[in-house]
C-alpha cells in the first residue's frame, strides 16, 4: 500500500471519528479511548495536513469538556499549538 493510500485511509477514519464526536451520546465512549484521543491530539499538533488538522480540531472541540490536559500524552504541545 502506498503512503498516499494510507493517508487517505487515515483521513477517512478521522472524519468518521469527527462525525461521531458531534453526537452527544458518543462523547463518553470516545473519551474512554485514551489512545484515540492521544492520536487525535498528536495529529492536530503535527499540523501535517489541513483537512486532518481541521477534523482533529473539531473532535478536540467536541470532547474538550472531558479532556484533562495532564492525562493526555500531548497536553502541553496542544496548549503550545493553540496559543
């Protein structure tokens, strides 16, 4: 599989997670997936792709009230990126 194909798959997965994060009933389930939250924050901090960054920001925004920065892997990097 080429790198471009893998990136497109990643974009699709993040888009699905983004859409799920807009449903209030899914917030609890998504926030319990620590590795997924860490991955989303990591992708946002990397700013590698405009679409990925935008979708990750939507996820972070939707889950923000549940995110404790000291408990996520890239909490300080997230703060640096936002400010």
